[in-house]
C-alpha cells in the first residue's frame, strides 16, 4: 500500500531506533557524572544542628558569636575513665600519660581541662575541645583508640569518649551506611520483587537501571544546590532522597511497562517498537500529573523554618521529577529497542494483553482482581462504611507517639559508646560542666542576670568567659562580680559591650530535666529589662523541637490545600478530589496510630516532631499518587462504559500493577530501617506500613466503593459520564 500526498508516511523504524539509542547514551552519561557526585555528597552533608535553625532562634544568635568569646569554634569531647574499685595511682598515671600523648593522637595541640576526679574517687573526667577544623568522627575515633591503649595495662580500668563530640561521632558512624548498605538493601529488595512480578531478567535490569540513573541525576543536582548554598543537607535528607527516588522511579516504570504489555500483543511483530510509543502517549499524562502532585506536596516543606525540613522540599521534588523523567524517556527508549525481547524468555505479555481485552468481570481472565471488583460492587456501602470506621479507630493510637523530641542520647539505635559513657559520667559527676548553657547579655546587666541565673532551680554554677583566665572562665560571686584568679587579675571577655555567662546544669544537658531548666531560665530572663539570649546544646535541642512543631502545624494544612487544588484541576471535579483526600488522610491517621503502638512496644515511643510531618508528607502525597492512577483510569473507562462499569474495569485492570507498585514503595521505605537512626527507623515503620494500607485497603476497596456509592456525583460538576 502506498501513501497519498496528504497521508503521513509510516514512522521509520531506523529513525526511532537511532533516537532511542541517543536518549540512552545521554542518560548513561548523566548516570556516570551523577555517580561520581556520590563522593561529593558526603562533603556537603552537615551534622551541625545549629545550622538548621532559623536566624531568629536564640541558640542561633548565641552560636554566631560563641567562637569569638571562647577563642575557638570547637565541640567538646568528654573522656571518662572509671574503676569501680576505686582509682589507683597507676590508673591516674595512665590518664596523665594519655593526656601527654594528645598532640600525637589528634595531630595537633589542644588545650584540655585538667583531669577532674569524681568525689567518690572512682572516675576521672577529661574535657577535650575538638577544633572545627578537625573531622569530629575521626578525632573521636582517634581518642577512643588512644585512651584504650593507655588504659589496657590497668586492670579494672574502663574508658569511654562521650559528650557532644562523642554523640556526633556515633551519629556519623550510623549514617555511614546510607550510601552503602541502604542502597544495596533497597536495590536487592526491589530486584527480588521485580523478578517475582515479571519472571524475566531483562525488565528488572532496565527498571533498576532507570531508577539508579534517576538517583544519580538527582544526587548531581542536590550537590550543585548544596555547594551553591541554596540548601543545607543532612544525613536524613540524603537517606530519604535515595529511597524516594528508587521507589517512585520503580513505580512509574511499572505503570509504563504495564501499559506496554497491553499494547505490544496487538502490534505487528515488525513494528513492536510502536507499542512503547503508544504506551508512552497514554500513560505520560498520568505519570507527569502524579509526579507533579507528589513533587508539589513535598516541595511544601520549603515553607519550613527548620532548614533540614526545608532542604527536603526542593531535594525531594527534584528527585520525584527526575524519577518521572527517566521513566518516560530512558525506559521508553529501552522498550523501543527491545520490543518483545524485553519479556524474554517469558511470554507473559501475551496473557496480559488477552486479559486486558477480556471483560473485566471475567474471573478466568482477571482472577483475584475481578473477584475483588465483584465483591465491592455487591456491597459498596458495607465496604465504604466498614473501612472508614476501621481507619478512624486506628487513629486512636496517634497519642501513643510522644512526638515532642528525642534526647540526643537516643538518636542512635543499638549500642552507642557516647550514650553508655554519658550514663557512667552522670553516675560520678552530678552536674554537666562540659555542655553549659551560654547566656549572652550586656556587661552592664551582668550582675543582675548572673544573680537570676544562679537562683534558677537546676543551675549548679555560674561563671563568665574570660580569655585571660587559664581555665577560660571566671567564677562569679554572690553579687555577680567576677572573682579574681591567679597572680594576674583576669577580666571577662567583652565584645561590643557584651559578655557571655556559662551556666553549668545540674542535670545531663540532653535530659528532659535540663530542657525544663533552660525553658524556665528563658522565661525568668524575659522578665528583666536586660536583653539576653540563651544558647548551648540544650537550648539548641529546645529550639529545634519548637521549630519542628511549628513547621508541622503550618505545613500540613498547606499540603492538604495544594493537593486538593491539583486533584480538582486534574480530575475536573470537586467531589472526587475531596473524597480521595479524605480517604488518604484517614489512611495516614490509621497508619500513624497503629505504628505508634508498634513503636511504643519497640521502646521507640518518643519521636522527633518531624516524624509525623514526614510521615504525613509521604503518605498523603504518595497515597494520593495511587488514587490518581486509579481515578484517571476510572475516568478513561467511564467515558466509554459508564461510571459503574468504568470503576469496576479500572479496579480490575490496574489492580495488579498498582499493588505491585505499592509493595515496591513500601519495601524501599522499609529499607530505611537498616540505618540505625531512630528517626529513619520510625519513618520506615510508619511509611512502609502506611503505603501497604493505602494500596491494599484504601485504593483496592475504599475508593472504588466510595466511587460506586457516589455514582455520577463523583465527577460533579463534570457530568459527561453516564451512570
């Protein structure tokens, strides 16, 4: 058959193959460049909590001038040495020997405190400031090796390196598995699921390659943004980015391949490549709108005052959009080149295509999903009402999760030398002299402020920083005046008419009691006419938690509003978006409630305030993702077969692929649990469980049942669909 002058010529197979090859080569180049940026990602990741706080926070203001007063920007490591039988002269000599070797151990001179013996004579405390120019993790590791060697010859002598530097080192070690173990576990889990779904080696390989390419590209963009100073990235953002990109890219790939299966069996053998293009044409709008909705929901985190939350906004949005882009281009190019060979050695695509063309109510063709559709059609009211009540009951468990903050000592899951050392330290040294509260005030108000600080319950001692003093501070008398020390009278350090007081806490700096002390101190200082700012480790924790709670209360309504508007624009309806959003929010509440009980039973009942926020962002954004896939197919089928039949057909035809996508996403988020950080373990439980609930219950039963009960009103005010 020849084409007329007005009839377009048949697409050239060679032209499409050449273009697909170019697309693959371009993405593989980006894969290589992005892969090399993985090494740079660790360079832009920071663990300094103060850097995530807004400039308006008191602890941020104090931290900005703290180095000027203290003479250096350092983080203290506390070495504690204990002999439960009492320290002998030999034990004390071992400590002295260790202190003398510190320049050799750390590679530079540091001014440490003198060895501080405990009143019970069983322990010695040594405070070692780690300069900001040194890597805290490496420095603490060197200290631990050095003190172990120094005390090995003394029977009964045990040692720990704790304090802020010790906790930082333990966190860095826990996060070290993010770009290694986490990726390996996530990829292995996804590979196993894909092999079970496809029963062919080729599709899992190109799907994983697509996901890894999206990840490399998003890492490259993240590093560029971090280096330019636009965002601040921590280990949590890094880990979530990996999981989010791998999970969403795999989901979008599954949807594209499922539609490819439907098309390829009906395409002539010599033109099998057109099936990939036809699948792309049909599925691209849904994937792009879905990715845009998820990206918009995550991007709402940029409204956060906490920079660690704000960073995940653009980073997560970029990751999701990269996942969609690679799935629609890189994967499509492979499918164009491979055609039916993508399913080698399986012929499953033929059975899938046959089932897709069959009546969706035919259980012999569609099996379990036809039976589910039939069950929902028979009793839609019971399914909708019963599941709504069940989900609402599950929300009752939400209060079981105390999301007001977690002590620094509990951030690492499993063994932590810093945590164990901190416990030993406070057995022998009641007050926390290594992590004081710092109070910045005018010199003219020093006496009044010092007197109030000293009278505050929970404060053990008050001093003022002094560069002239050998110890770095001067004690203050009852009248708030400095007490001279040494042969040369030292003076407080003054900068722009300000001085910095140090208030030793009677309780561990990371304990709830210390937090209450600092909060009380701030309230009392606010009653003075003097301008004061309270900072330090405890104050930073308080400001971080308070900011996170503020962010949670602000961002959740914004996310709901944004997603509702986007759904209304997508579906061109008002009722459907509202019902879908209510179902998704109920699913989130149920997942959070049940997970709260589980986490409490696991001893993780306390959580960072950002845990519910992150859980909400991911479960609502990703949960609505699956509802978009289903609702889009319902509308497509309803236009041809009517609303009721369209709902049942959509459920039957998309049930398998959306469930597979949900299982993949749940498994990838569950992989976060391999990183021994409480925040990530809690997020793994909540999001992993929540995605399964949304996929298996809400999208499979509640949404179709609600659609059937609503009838044509589901699409109001869009009324083109027949009943």
